[in-house]
C-alpha cells in the first residue's frame, strides 16, 4: 500500500506487530512499577520526570511506526505525537480527523514500512 504521493509504504498490522507492541507495553508498565517502588514518595520529582520521558518515548515510537487510514475516503495519513497522545483509541482504531476529506471517524491503524 502507498500513500497518494507514493513516497511511503504501509501494510496491515500483523500479529507479530501486536506481539512486539505488547512486549514494549509490558516493559513500559514494569519500568513504571519498578520506579514507583524505588523512588516514591521520596523522589517524586525524579519519578515524575522518568514517567514523562518514557511515556514520551513510547508515544514517539508508536507515532513513527504507525499510520492511519480514513474510514470515509481511504486516505492514509500520519499524525503528530500530540494528536497520538490526545486522540481516543479503540483497539486497532483511533478517532481522528482526516486531513484530506476533513471528516472525523475511527481511522484504522496501519504499519509504516521503513
Ligand atoms: Zn478522509
């Protein structure tokens, strides 16, 4: 699959992608849990900083690796880290406004092939 400019490739999200994502999420949760035990309540500002950084890294990784397909016009588009952070998720879909047709809908997640 290519976008309208043909400069990027996309494909359906596979089970292997989900598995990798699940592992990353698990490590993310473990790091948060471990740092909570080690740093709270004495070093809450350091704890807050660590949570902030790893949350940012997780979302940055997700933003760089996944694109979305408009349910109305099939346009494939990528989103910003902030949009990724704020937009509501529903398993393999995300509620987004399409940059081409301007309609809001549950856009399907696609993997970006680098
Ligand atoms: Zn659209």
